[in-house]
C-alpha cells in the first residue's frame, strides 16, 4: 500500500510539473499584467504558467545562458530582432499550425529569417517617437533647429529641454538614419562608414552643447518627463499609455524632428513569442501551441492594447484602434509608418554589440571617430563569425 501511495505521489508531482510552463518577458509595463493573464489561462485550461520578468538588457544574455545550461523557459516574449540569434537561442522553425489564421504578412516577416519562421508575432510597433509636455511647448519642434530655438523659452518656464536613454543603441540608430547610415545591409555589417561617423559626431556634439544629458537613463525620458523636468522626451510606444494617463491633456506626441532637413527614422521590431530549446511535437508542444493561440486571440490582443497600451497585430483589433485613434495615437501610428524594421538577422544581433563598443570608445574621449567606427565594424564582424560558427556546428 505504501509503495502504491508513493508511486501515485510521484506520478502526481510529475504530472503537475509537466503541466507548468515557464514564460519569460521583458515588458516593464506588463509585470503585474502577465501574471493575471496566466491565472486566467490556468483557470480555463488547467495549465499553470509561471511568469518571470527580466529587464531588456538582461533578457537575451539570460536566455542564451539558460539554453546552454539546459534549463531555458518553455516560452519567452522578446523583441523580434532576437531571431537573429535563433541558433544560440535554440529556436526551431515553426509549423503553420502555431500561427493564428489571418496573421498579417508584415507581422510574419518580422519573425522570419532565411525562409523560416522562428517566432509568433504578438505585438507591433516597439518604435520611438517624440513626446512633449504642452505646459512647456506650444507647438512641437519639427526640426533640431527649432528644438534648439525653443531651449531658452522652455528653461524660462522651469523645465529642461529634452531627455532620452542617451547611451542606448536603439535610440542612437534613429539619429544614424538622418545621416543615411544603418547598421546592416542584408546580413553584412555596415558601421565603418562616413555616414556613421557623421551621426556619431552630431550625437556627441548635442550632448557637449548641453541639449541633452549624456548620463540620462531611461528614467530620464520616463519618470522625469512625467514629473515635468523635461519638456520633450524621445520614448517608445510601450510608454504611451502610462505617460498619457499621467499627463492627461498636457501630453502630446509628434514625429521625431528632422536633422538638416533629413528625417529621423526609428527602428521598429515588434514582439514575438519564441520557444527556446523546445520541440513543439508531443504533449508539451501541444500546450505551448495552445498558449500561443491564446495570446494571438482577439480577446487577449485587445487587452494588450486596452490594459497596457501595446500595439497588437490582430487585424480586427488594429482596425478598431485606427478608427478610434486620438490625435496622439494618430501621431504614434504615423511615426510607425515612417519607421524601419529591425532585420531579424545574425548581422543585426551582432551589430548591437559592436556598436556599443565603438560608441563607448568615442564618448569616453579615448578614440577618434575613425577608430570608433572601425571598432564597431571589427567587433560586430567578430560577433557575426561567432554566430556563424554556432550555426555551422549546430547543423553538424
């Protein structure tokens, strides 16, 4: 009898563990929301979702380490350009049955590399735009020249001009675009160029001129902006809902200002659901597929927007948003139309790392523009070779 009870106990614990799915994400605004969604999903299906939040800067590193150690989560919601590291993240091509019917081709393209889909699109956007506080700004600047001209007026009203996450490469890329630079071309690194040097020089100069605090972190463009310390902020669609709630009628959204007559073009990447080290065949695969369909459902897609202000990809929900858009939401959507997709390639994944190395060299004053972009190029190509080696080894 004791043996039977022990066996039943072991069976129950094994079944319970098998019914639990581990899910990681990096959306600060969804830290409380995803556990609520997980509880509702468990109530409907009996499958428990254990949710863990990791900051954006830590998510990829921890995912790769977990894949290497063999203890990765079953699923994670990540920026779509993570797919460039699909080999090191242990991602397999996904079958058609994982995707909801009617998924827009543009959304699917964000999750596709070399003809294979490695993630399930859940959210669109993930792009930068210009926020402004109407207490300090009567009409938003459309160019950097106009922005500079407003500085004294803004400061007389008791605010500083503008803040953003200055040392983050996702922000810097938007400035690169105004000089005709982009980190990659297909799967090749394109950082050691005159255009990148022009962008880097301009970027440092505006900090040297005091237009922006180079030590400004994310809180600078988020909390400090909401508290009226800054008249402008460059921030993303992920902050739209909370900032709108905080500032109310004083909140405004505009396109990023032009630089010398050329537009700033932010990146967009959207968010995708990935399955590190998971084969979607078998019982666990069925549960993961069902969870993917749940997050793609019209109800949850609508709640992504209503509850946390994220842009969904479900066509009917997107249509409803467009039909009822406020002026600020219309500006957000217009900026998205003028954004460029972050390619889900190994080169793009490598470029993020190399860009930071060269950026830090130049900003610290320890290297010239030429040395900075050379380091960007060299380090990115080194990372790309490492990824390529990983790819080849995994195919053997």
